[in-house]
């Protein structure tokens, strides 16, 4: 995986204080999640045998944003970044 991790700002508070976290428990190695250290929101944790794969999954899920609105006249979708 790329050494530079790019995470979008928090979708709830807009903070850029985002952390990639990993569980240190030997029974659950490679368990990863992302959380905002400003407001405390976090995503569900992901587990995979390959640590790099699970980081990629967590980052992809954090950076995915849903459609905020659809214009009624032209169907243009506006996404919250």
C-alpha cells in the first residue's frame, strides 16, 4: 500500500484530526478502524488476515461519502466532501 495515507475530513464535524487505528490484541490482530479525534465518531472496525488489505478497506470506507442531495430540475448529484 502507498506510504502516504489520504483521509477525508470528518463527515460530521469537518475536522482533519483523523486517525487510522489498529487493535493491539493478539486474539484480534489486523483489526483496523478510523476515527475522528475531534468529535470521537468512528467507523465499524474491519478485520482481515492481511494488515495492508484491512487498512485499505478501512480507508476506502471512510473516504466514501453518500449523496447529499439531488437537484429536482436536472438530477445533478451534490456530494458532501
